[in-house]
C-alpha cells in the first residue's frame, strides 16, 4: 500500500460524497480511512453506502461523541498501511487523479523532505470560485523557519511520511498545541524532521464556509489565536528558533493593536502596542508602513493616544475643526478619470500603501502574489494627497493598459492617526477587477491617486502578480454510484 488517505468529517452531508469520490478516482495505490466525529446530519449514512460499495478500500471510524480533537486521526494514523498519509476535511476535495501519485513520487525522490504540499483553489460555500489561490510559494523546498513565519499550507494539500504523522500524534507539541491551530502545529513538527517540498500545481479545493471554525471569527480573535499558538509551541522548538518566534509574536501583537484601534478599542490596542514599543524590533521600518513618519517617537505618541482615548478624541476633534476651515469640499458627482490627465510624480509609502492583494497581506515577504485565470483581482489599501494634506479625489488601478475605478472613502482612522491629519480618516480604497481574457503569466498594476478635478494624479511603483490557470473540478458522481 503506497498511500493512506484520511478524511475527517463532521456534519458534511452535502460535501462528503464529493470528498470520497475525489479519493476513489486517484491513480495511486491507496486506501481510505474516514473518521466521523459523531455526525448527526446523515453524513454517516452517505459514508456507510460507500463502505458497502468499496469494502476493501474504505474503513470507517466513528467517535461516540463530538470530540473535536486528534483522537480519531491518531487511531487512523496507527491503522494506516500506506508508506505515506494525507489528512483532509470532509468538505474539501481533490481535483487531480494524479495528486497522490505525484506527491508520493516526490517524497520517494526527496529523502530530505518529511512532507510535501501543493497549491489549492479556494471556493466559497455556494460553490462559486473565489478570486484567489491559497499558497503563494516561489521555491520548492521550505524550512522550519519558513513554516514558523506563516501558515501557508492548506490541510488538503499536505502528504506526510506515515511515521511522521504517528509520532506527531504522540508528541508533547501536539498536546500543547491549541486545537484550533493543530494543522499548523503538525507542519512545525514535520518541518523539524525534514524539509517541506512544494509542487507548483493546483490539485485540491478548500471550501471556505462562512460558519467555519476559522473564517467565522473576528480578525482580532484570529491574531490572538496566532499569538497563543506561538507561545504554546515555543517550548517544543529548538533554541535557535526562539528569537524568530518572539519576532512573530511581536508582529502579530502589532497587527492586533492596529485591529483593535480600527475597531474602536484603544485600551486593548495599547496593551499590545506597548509590547512592540518596549521591544523596539528592528523590522519596524519595513513592517509598519507609517513608521517613517515619526519613528519610535511617533509610535509612543500613538500609544499615548490609545492610553488616553478621551483626550485623543478631543485632540482629533480640534484637528478636524481646524482642517474643516482650510480643506476644500469633496467633489460631488462622478469621480474624475486620469486617462487624459498628467502624472505629477511617483507615489511613495507616504502617499499610498497596498495592504492586501487577494490572499497576500503585506508585508509578508517571500510569496508570489497570484490570481486565478478568469477570476478576480482584489486590492485594498489607502491613498492620500500628502502634499496638500487632504484626502485624494479618488483612486483607480492601471492594469494591462486599462483603468479601473476603485471604491474610495473607506474608513482608515489608523491612517489619520499616523499622519495627524483628520481628513485622512476616510482614505481607504478597494478595487475588484475581473481578469477576463488576460492570459496566464506575469502581470502588474499601479495605483493612481487622483489629485484634482481634471484627473491629475500621482502613480505608485508597479505591484507584480501572476495569473495562474485554475484546475478542472472533479465532478460529484455520488448519485451515479448509488
């Protein structure tokens, strides 16, 4: 037996058939172990029908209670007969019959790798394609330091050497790892046994569901869980990586502080911001876009306003009152277009910032920004007219010799606070562009900040991304197999 596939499922009656079918069509010699965590929606009935049809290939393990832990997977890992093993959720599915054979062949040829993974297409729960791919990897081999920096591996894409998964299930790191972050913990554990190999192909689908365990929680809770994860795994990672872990805790602390500020909770923001300021991390100029506007003194001023929110609101109100007198009225009607206007200068980090491109959040470096062919490109950020001290007249994106208007005026109180200019508080923008017939390959866009009624603008440096072909979907043949 070459590969053992493990599916973990709970109340996936709508999706489990497609997940099972995507395993059965694999061209590798594989078995399937299905771990049902006490489903009560008919999922078990679907599974048992497949077990009757494929008794030699499928085994079912059922938990008497909904445990939401690694108990069932641990049992399956020790029962698995394959040299390699995969673990996927019951609402995800694979899209290439060659997925398992390709990954097994990669591990056969790469004895220094303890596991491997590939790219994944993200779909929303209605089945429509989202305009992004999960992994944004630019190299073939990834180290423990890479895996500690960010969780860029999606569960349905990973294949492990069987003993690695068995050892993980018995390890102190698994017991210490928060259950919500256990997938990431497994990657950290495996990366301590060998490198992670990457196959640059899209071979599975991650179904993003709005009520999912991760997608349904607020952004502040996500950052808090990431910090909790780092603190939990630190005692189980070699000493030479402790400084990296502390660096990542500080980065996520800054992210959490900024999120609390945006959410109107300055007291909590101050708790995390104070930790960053006390540590004085060297990465601040690169990681904090507004750091150059005041340095650590500017950060300390920001902390003071968070610690004294009432005084901060009074100061902001006074600034807004003074600015109201000198600022021109916002233009009404249709925004100007820069097509026939002049480019005044190149924008820098004090004029605009791109925070987000599809699933790529700046400034996490080292990943290719990608978009699915025929899908959408989503760009978020902020833009201002710094020289005049006023908000821009609008924002547009220049892409492939075309101009696309962006939604401008999104609340960015953090930008107003950084610059001390109240009129910057609505400087956020969002653009969603249909990529249409653009062919796969390298591409780039520029942000244009409209300055005047005639459309004069300043333009950012190019932001590069890659258009990648989306995979063909495995059809759900559940009805045909019954």
